C-alpha cells in the first residue's frame, strides 16, 4: 500500500491545469470552487480524489485517461483566486510526455506510430529503431498521446506506453511555438 503524504500519495503524479502556480502556492490559493472543471470543454480536468491526499482533495487535476487539453485556456481565465495564472497557447507548459519502455508497443514491435501521428506539436518522433522519442523543448503536456496510446488494448497489462509527467527541475523549458500547426485539436 502506498504511503500517504499531506499533499499527495507518494506514487501519484499530480498534473495541474494550465497556468498552475507552484504546488505549495496552488494549494494555498485554490478554493476548490470547481469553476475550471466546469468550463473545460474536453473534460480533462477533474477534482482530485482522496488518494491524492487530504490537502489536494477536490483541487483540479488533469486526467489523461479520459481526455486531453486542447489549449483553450478557459480554466485559467475563470480562476477567481489566482491559483491558475493566465498563459498563452504558445507558452502552455502542463508537463512532458515520457515513454514507458516496458509498456510501449513500438518498443517491442515495429509499427506503432500513434503518439507520433497524434501529437499536434510534432514533439514526438521515431528513432532509428522506429521507437518514439520526445523532444522536451517542444512538448506542452497536452496528453493527447497518452489518451490515444493503444498499449492497454494491445495486451500491455501494465499501462500506457506514454505518460504525461510534471516537468522536473533541470529539464529544458518548453520553447514557445505555434500550437495548432494547421490542425484543429477539437476534431482529433
């Protein structure tokens, strides 16, 4: 059983909505009003369950199992407390995609290119062995790759072959760039 911490369960990654303050400031500012959850058109924002910890309970978290962020930024526009700062689609930085080698279909069998094909920022490419590689400076953590990853439906019982994680200190920051590149994320 995982050990509990005040802010989160030790094995749970908390991915906050676009424009979130640092975790300590976010928890101090968020009044759990759910306005950001209510305006999210893709329904990727959900209230944190108790398994994220008592302090984080009912604060907004991103759930890429159910949807992805289409960069509409309505969540940061309706936040009444400043827990979510205004950001632009070009500088949006929710997190980064990370390849889970043991669960990635392309790591075992050549041919899966789902994450590469759906990435609106072209932040995922294939290496010489036809395995996905993430360009950290391009990825905004929208979660479309995690949502569309077919690993669990293709017999990978452990989980998805790609997951969105918070950007850790020391990682390169996301470089500003055009988000849609001619694609409408609403229709992906």
